[in-house]
C-alpha cells in the first residue's frame, strides 16, 4: 500500500504564503492603489500610502498631515485591522539589524524587518530567535501588534521577547518604551497598530541553536490523553487534528547537537480537492465514509525526522491561501473544546478538509495577549480555503470557542464585540484609556478598531 509522508499531507492542507501585499517602493508617497491581505479576504482602497524612509520622515509626516492612517506590515492578518480609506503607512525600509549585544543575545532591529530575513542575519552573529510562528513572512512590528505566537508551553508570544520598542505616536512624538515602565511595555507590545507606529524594537534572543523535528500520525485521543506530559517534555509539541478522522498529525521539536539532515522533498498535492484525493475520498462521501477512508489513509502516514538551524525548522512555507480563525482557551479545557469542534464538524457534515491546529502557548503579561494571565493557554485554529466563503463554517464553530472562555487572535477572523472583549481581557479598559491619551483624534482607528474599542 502506498505510504504518505506526514509532511506531504500537511503541506497540501495548509500550504502557503507568497507575500501579496505591498513591497516598499522607496517613494515617500503613492496615490491610491487597492490593497489586499494575503488571503484576499480583506481589501481596501486607501487614499494613498506613505513609504517611510526614516524616523524623521515619519515624525514629520505625522505632525504635518491630518486624517486617518493605518500601519501595515506584510498583510498576513486575516482580520480587518488594516483596511482604511485614509493612508497606509509602510515601514519596510526601516528594517535590518541596527545594533547587537552579544553578551546578552539581544539585537535592535528596524520594526519593518521580516521575521524570515532575520534568521540568517542572527545566525551570522551567533544568535537565534527563541521561537517563531508557523510562517515567517510577517514583519516584526506586525507580528507583535497582534500577539503572534509559536508553539511551546513554556514559550511566550513573540511580543514577550521585545525588551524595548520605539513608538512614534499619532501626533509625531517619539516614545522609547522599556522595562523601566513595565506596565507601559506590557500595553505597547500587543498594540493592534492603534497606539502609534513602532519603528524599532530590541529583541531578546538566545545563542544560535539547532532543532530536531519529528512528525508522525497518531490517534488524536491517545495524544490528548497525555498532552500535558508531551507538551512539557518537548520544547515544542503540537497536533494538527484531521477532520472526519480519529487521527492527528503530530509534531515535536527539540534542541539537538545532531548534524543537519537533508529534508526529503516530494511532490505535494496543492488544493482541497487534492487533499480529498490523498485521503482516498469518493465523491460526496457521508461523514461515516470519510471517517473510514481518512483513518485508513492516516494510518499509512510515515514518520519523518529532520535537523536544521532553529529558524529553518520552526517556520514553514504555506502556499495554499486560506482564511483562519484562532482562539485561545485555558489549557485545562483545551482538549474538551477541540473534541467539541471535531464532533460538530462531523455531526453537521461541514464540508471542509483543512486540518485544525492545536498547540500550547506560555502565559504572559501583555495586556492584549491571548495568553494573558498566569497559566498556559491552548490555541485552536480552524482554516478554510481562500476560494471558499469561510463564514458558514467559522460561524458554527466560533460559539464553541466562546463557551470555553476563548480569546480571539487579533490577526485572525472573529466576531467579538467591545463588551465581550472587555470581559475577556482584564486590561482592555486600560488599553482603551492609553489609546485615547495617545490618539485623542482617533487618527489610527478604522471601522474594525472603532467597533472593538467602542470609539
Ligand atoms: C499563513 C499564515 C500563517 C500564520 N501563522 C501564525 C502563527 O503560527 N501564529 C500566530 O500567532 N499567527 C499566525 N499568523 C497570523 C500573523 O502572524 C499575524 O496576523 C501578524 O500580525 C501578521 O503580521 P504582518 O506583518 O503581516 O502584519 P499586518 O497583518 O500587515 O498588520 C497586523 C497589525 O500590525 C499593525 N502594524 C503593522 N506595522 C506596524 C507598525 N510599524 N507599528 C504599529 N503597528 C503596526 C497593523 O496596523 C495591524 O494592526 C499567520 C498568518 C498567515 C497568513
């Protein structure tokens, strides 16, 4: 019987990302051009965009212009954080390593740096990022603004690695924020692009390191029964539960001294249809048929292992465009929440092939972090191919997240309103107060943020 590698399966399910938004042109101002995010699910027709060449240019711009502005990174958020009919502000040119401190493994970076461009630059100076998200096309500023995180019960979101940042406020003042004002630092890191424009950050890294990745398929219930132990015994541990299946794709990543091993490459199916094909599905199968067929296929997935420099192991390339909803729930109810989602997909025969993603993220103190608090959170993601309307699927699943006290990922689709957010994020009101202080005219608000902040 034909064997399937776990990578082939997963790559076909959530493959991705060519950066489709703006690339910095060097021009200070460009007239209106339509903008769209990576998935194509968010679009706008801004009045124009400013490509910022220096901090001075930015402060002068903010002091001498009026009207709405929205900073944009690499456009990899699924939620409508960026769309504006005002001006987009692009800081692609403020990128790269500006300074490094080898004793403390820290670097100061232009906030427009792409995560993926940093790996090799950091490696060259003996440093490695503590963690990375599933892809690395995001800008540093964009990633921290939404609380972007990777996997690991002891590893916090990327914002937690930022020891200081420079914020240019909407009225053009420059604020350097660091641990001398802990509260302000916790407020300013996960900022939704609502407090001003971050131009540079200092990032805590560690010495460069290698990681070993293991991937295999296993019955979801077997893994969930031991998830806490598995998460505690691996630096990174997560599962991609298959829909209509008793199986998950499992991923563990640990530090290693082993030599770098070649990653075996295979032709990969690229679409939802080809996932169905790789599952051996017939046309219009019933849920019971899908379960039987996908279990048979999953049981043939071959384990694989690879060793490489940390940044090459932690992030992936995802070429199939999709939209995503992700919520965090307290880790102790994570498995229950996941089970209810999988059962709902099955019971309601929701026609989706994309895997889910289930991982732990360490607790932190950033006011708007989805892992704010004292205990780790489980994060659960659902995906829908970009060519399909995600709303019918996401609208059925979202109330399940709410039932378990879920907090939304700011960069992903959600339908929560001001009132609910105030209850879910203990420092939400404090954040709104700070936002009002820094942006009394509401220059940085767009319709989505106005609704979230009731502003
Ligand atoms: C394929 C894919 C995989 C993903 N995987 C993960 C994952 O594993 N984990 C995870 O947590 N998330 C993940 N995400 C979500 C993604 O990390 C976030 O949405 C992130 O914010 C996108 O960064 P960006 O640079 O594209 O920012 P954008 O989406 O362009 O902007 C995001 C926010 O940052 C603000 N912003 C941008 N630049 C600045 C600035 N200079 N100053 C102030 N605010 C600014 C914007 O105004 C906006 O509010 C994924 C997204 C995709 C498309």
